[in-house]
């Protein structure tokens, strides 16, 4: 069954880059609506949360519309929606960024749980991968491979002693996202943070909403939430980025030193080939139960 929120929830916080307070209302939406964002401080500002609406991936994932409305840092709330199996929601904001909260998805997950998640009388659809897809850029690689369940795995390699080489894999079943990824925070290096601030960016960043690293240590007094929190957050980002496909993807994502740009390229590559994927109905474990023959790939991709 498809899912939406039982009622609206209001979330207030600081935008990571703007440093300004944002009020965000996440509202229930009808069957087959999908996820959409609306800027309440602008006219003509509705933006579907879709892969082809991504307009920037340099520091975060930013979506926009033809009228010039944009919303940045959508990946953390998109990951929370995916992790909570929410198919339909309308997200209203009075600013240009989703609030960063603590730098993870946990605040959004807790907010959704507080108001409740409601089943809807319609089958849940997913995208089943039919061909393996791979993108390589130097030592970076991202791929989608055929599988029975949605799974994400990744690898990072940093020279910093607190990070080093880290790998992680998760199947998106049985609440795994809630327990193993939702709390993983974004991270950055102090020299990069200072450079961004000199450019008028990262104005809302602090030790309250990110892991910040100096040359050989972590600046946060409370340390890490997981020993491998860095790769877990990278996969959290990937889950949010790939939910811009418009539905869960049945297959395995694998990212090596990947980021927002490559994740979006992966979706563009998949959707260019109608033979690489198809729509299916899925059960509660995210497994395909039947192919949706009512609409073609192109018909549904255009919704």
C-alpha cells in the first residue's frame, strides 16, 4: 500500500548555506501524487521532487522549476521519506533551503513518527532495474545492478586519520534505515568550511549540525554516533538522491567516492533507456510482486 502522513507536521530550523531560519510544513498528499515541494514565499513555486528537476549538485542537491524557484539540501528529507516508506507528501517552505537540523535525517523521521504514517488504498509502485548501469569518472564510480530488493552499498577513502577507508551496505527493509543510517550526520573539514563562509556559503553550519574535522581530529566534543558515520551519511545522501527517481528502485546501488552529481547522472542514464527499467508493484519488503501493465514507462515517468 502507498503511504502518506496522517496529518501535517511543522519543522523549523536553519538553512545550512543561507544561515536563515526556515519554516517547513510537511503535509499529507493524495494517492499517486508523489513528493513535491512548494516555496510559500514565491508565486509559481511548486517543484516536483524528480531527477529531471535537479539544477545544482555542487554542495548539495538543489531542485528548481521553469519560473526560477529553487530549493536546496533536499537529500536529507528525501532520504527520510524513503526510509519511512512515504510515497506522497507536499512540503511547503518559506525559504530556499530545507532546514539542516542536526545534519542527519533523524529529526525528520521522528517528526513523521510523531504525527503518524497512514496507509492509502492503492498499490505501492517501484522501479525494477532490468539492466546494470555504471558511471566511472577517474577513481569515482557509481552503479545500479539488478537485485531482488532495494540495497545500497558504498566506499569512501580519505587520508584523514578519523576517516580512512570505510565501506557499508544496507538493505532498505525491516526499519534498517531508521536504526542504522538516519542518525548519520553530514561532515566537512574546517578549512573547507572557512572557505565556503568567505564565499557567503555554509553560513548556518556549526558543530550542532555537522561533524567538523581539523587536520588530525574531530572537533565535536561528543564524537561520532557510529565508528563509520562518514560512509553511513554518504549512503544516506545517496538514498535521498535516488528517491528523486519518483519511487524506490529495486536493485543495488554501489558508490565508490561518489556524490550528488554522479547520483543524478545515474538516474539520467537509467531513464534514457526504456529497456533498463520497468514499473512494478511491491510488497512491504520492497520486493516486486507484479509488473504494472496499466501504463508504459514513459507515461508514468511523465507524471
